């Protein structure tokens, strides 16, 4: 067992991968219990601080949509906005790789 993953909300150890939600807030990746994420991060704070889960079904689905939108923009437009979409996609990819290397891969299934 490597270093423990501590939940940002309740400060307890996260034991299993299924219980882990990694969220990016201002380009900083934070680990949460699934329950704590629902309680804290998605509440009133999310109105003012954009955050979204990086893993799990909703995180993977939003990443897939971002990927498809970026590919569609590159195929069908000549506008500069495709480069903004590309920068966003690269940022999202980097955050996911960071979240996996830092948190997810240390937990058992
Ligand atoms: Zn927690």
C-alpha cells in the first residue's frame, strides 16, 4: 500500500476506487469520497466555482463529448474556436492523467 488518499471534505482515508471521485477546481485536482463530493462540491459552491468530476460515468461521458466536439470542430469549421476547444481538450486530458497517476492507480478496485 502506498500513501493514503485523504478526502478533502471529511479528511478520512479513501479505501476503494469505486468510492473515489476526483474533481478539478481551478485546475487543481482534489480527491473526495463519492458521498462527500455529492454533499459538498456539487452544492452551493459549484455555482461560483466551476468543478466537475474527472472519473466515473459522468466524468468519462463529459470527456467523450469534449473529444467528439473537438474532432467535429476540426473537421467542419475553419474558425479559430477549434483551437480553443483543442486547448480545453488538452487541459482536460492532462487533468485526467494527473488524477489517475496521483490518486486512482493507488487504490484497489
Ligand atoms: Zn469524505
